[in-house]
């Protein structure tokens, strides 16, 4: 094979086609208001924000991480597959004091992370957790929404 043929083969093998995008929803209302709970593109799964709300930040974080576990489990994935975490919180110092909760969940597989403090109305501890997970090569995924 000459070098131009090889270049064409390499170029076409890296192109992403629209058919590689799969959208998932876990509740009917998500579709009604206009978002997908998850979108898979090739080997990456993007999860929409997961809300944690409780009397304490520890409770809010525990709630969000529990929901994350259930969602990942529905895709046959675990905390080990999470590569990026973004948390929006109404009390960043309280979130920092409760980091042991997320560390217990991730174990040694700590993702790249960013935490952002935001204003949120209400008097409860609140956070929104957004993650990106890796889908291993050959991993079968559930049927996407239509």
C-alpha cells in the first residue's frame, strides 16, 4: 500500500459519523423538557446533571453519588469508568469537608474534577453532579431512546 492510500485509510478510520451518537433518557419528563440523561458518542458517555439535595452537604453528595451509581450500573459501567467529574454546589466549603464520600465511591479511580460554587435558592444543601465516563472497546450498550 502506498503512503497516500495509507493516509486515506487512517483519515477515514478516525471520522465520527452521526450514527455513533446515542441518546438515553431514564424518565419521560426529561424528554418533555428537552434533554437526555445521557449521550454516548463512540467510547464516551456524557451524563447530564444529577441533583443531590438534603439537609446536609454530606447527605446531598451521598444522594448524588448513589444516583450516579444506579445510572452507570444501567449502562454496565462503574465508578472505574468515570474520567471527568464536575460539581456545582451552593456550599463549596461544605463540599470539601465531605470529599470522603466521593473518594469512598471512586476508590483509587479518582477522575479529573472541577467544583464550582453557584447560588441556589432554598435552605437545603444542594449540588449538581455531571460526569463523563469511558465506554470500553466492545462494551455493549442498552438501546437508545428513539
